[in-house]
C-alpha cells in the first residue's frame, strides 16, 4: 500500500483544510514535512498531503 502525494501546500492552514475534507469523506491522510515546514519556513519546504494509492481517485474528488 504505497502512498501518493495528493498535493503540496505552502501553509499549514491549506494543508489542514485539505486533510479535514479528506477526513469528512472517510479517507485517511498523512501530512509530510509539516514539522520541517514550521521550523524552516513553509516558503522553503511545502507540506505534502499523502494518501494511499488506492484512495487517490476518491480523494481528488473529495477535495475538488
């Protein structure tokens, strides 16, 4: 069950909104680089929202 990147966001608010929409749709997700973005600044390191590859199509529909 590999993970795929659903999107990269330059601030934690946007990443959190996407993760919230996914949760409402019953899709598990993980935020990659959240802590690094907060330490080094999100202008340097984007926060990536990751989902299981089998959930990608449903996830893209949920955030559209």
